[in-house]
């Protein structure tokens, strides 16, 4: 008798990569009016090599041919590009939906009305505190009020289902109910993501990431009250805390398999949280286009190859978290085949207590000198005026 064919699981299928990414992040610019202490791309100043409008449209044409359904546009603050709305219109006209993240800077009543008229654009407003007292030390003075104004404008214009995006920190875990209430007030959907030690986050992660008790608090809240709350695959490292499938998501690292990043100069990285030369797969301008990089880069092919699971493979809970987040391990100086730094069994905490050297991001677009962790959290102003205006503000 012939044995029945074994159908691979969705995770096993995704581990070998897809013909096109499910989640493509595209940072259009490093220019930003804020200086968030945990910014994953260390944004602030515009890169003079930023892709031209024509080059961006060529990428969109390629995404259409690859049948990429939507792109997550970020930065920096993407709306500061003069051609931002032109590119949004071009993408939607070519069947590539747009989800863009903004601090709310340019979401005026007029812009909100324009967005409300589109069926193919999703807007995500970034907030890291349900009050200015919690939010502004992380994102900058006045940033809470700016974000709330954007939410008010979108709500008044009738924009359906704005997203409020929150990075979970030890300062805002107690505000989860308040975030949910804020979303309900504006007819929005709450999105909660994990703090990664990427970009400027390398300097603040040790002091800013939720404690082990807060990780449990976050998990319990998501299980009890998280219906309708978006998390993507941010918290698959918490999956071992409960029943299989209790948290929505793939429970695997999708870097180079179903996820990747295009940066403002056309470099393609395995993951939005892994902007480092070690995770650079190629460049859309010099390596034959995005399709070529996605399908044939050496790095992506390596990431899609079977792995033994490393030190975590013998853990009885390995199948629930698959060893955790690649970027979190790398930027905290932990071995790539070791436990996630926030491993719920405590193995990451043990590893963090040992000798480690944290890699620096490959590029830094911060305005002025990088501050130490505690200075960053108070958002001190530069001691000297900037040499050039664009070093202080891109708008």
C-alpha cells in the first residue's frame, strides 16, 4: 500500500521562502522631524543618495509584476518626501496597496479627506504612550499631541480603520487598556509591536525593554483582551507561555523568507530590524532589481536553507518559538543559534549576563551626536546649533 503524501505545514513551507514577500517594508527616506530614542533605522537626516522618483516607480512596477499585494512604507517620516503622495498614487494605480507609518506630521484635515477617498491606502499613527507624559520622553516633546491631531483629522474625515502603532516598553505596559480605549475613541485598530535593539534601539534596549514580569503581563493581556489587536509576528518569543496558537502569528522568523526591507538608497535587508551589513542581500540598482535580489541573493538562499535549530533545538518548546528573533539576538550580542534575549524560560537572561559585544548599526542618520541611554530618554537638545539646517530638521 502506498503511504499517503505528507503535506508540509505552513511554517515549513514559509521557511523555504516564497516567490514574493508577504511583508515588504520600504523605507522611503531617513529624514524625520523626530528623534525617537528607539528608532530602528536611526533616522533623522536625509541620505543624499536617496532613490529618485523614477527609481521608486521602477520598483513599484517590479512589485506589480511580482504580484506583491501591498507594501509597508516607513522611514524616517515618509510624508516629508516631496513626491510621497505621487508615489502612493502610482502604487495604488498599479495594484500595489500602501500601508504607511507616520508620526502624524502632515496628516492635515485636507490630507485626511484625500486618504478617506482611497480604498487602497492604510494609515498607521505611531504612539508609544497613551499619555504625553509616557510618550514624549521616547518620541519627542509635542509628539503625542501631533499624533492625536492626526487621529482626530482622520476620524473627522471618515477614514476607516486607522491603525495606532505602539512599541511595547517597560514604561507603557501598564497603559494597554488606555491604548485600547484611545483606539476605540477614534474608531481605530490597535497594533502592538515588540521593541527591538535595532538602530538607536541598541543604546536603549537594556533599559527600555519590558521586564520578564511585564512580558507575562503583556501575554496575558493579549490572550484576554487581544481580539482585534494586531501584533503581526512580534511576540512569537512569548508563545511558549501558553497553549499552542494562543497568540496569532506564524511563530517563526520570516527574515529573507517572507519578510524583507528596501531602504532609501535601494539596499535590500533580510528584515526591517536587521539593518546591518551582515544582513544585506543586495541593491535594487546594482544587482538586477528587487526580483533578482529576492529570488537569488546568496544571503536569502542561506536563510531559506534547513537549519538544525542550534542550542534551542533540544528545548521541548522549540516548535512554539523556533528560537526567537534573529535581529534581537544579533544586536544584543548573543549567538545566532542561541536563545532569544527575552526567552520566557530565562535562558536569554542568563546569556545577557555573560560577556557580550553588541554590534553597532551599519549606518546612523541621527542628527548630531548619539547620546547615551539615559540622555536619550530625556531627549536633551543639542548643546550647539547645527552646522546645517537639515541636520536639525528635514522639513
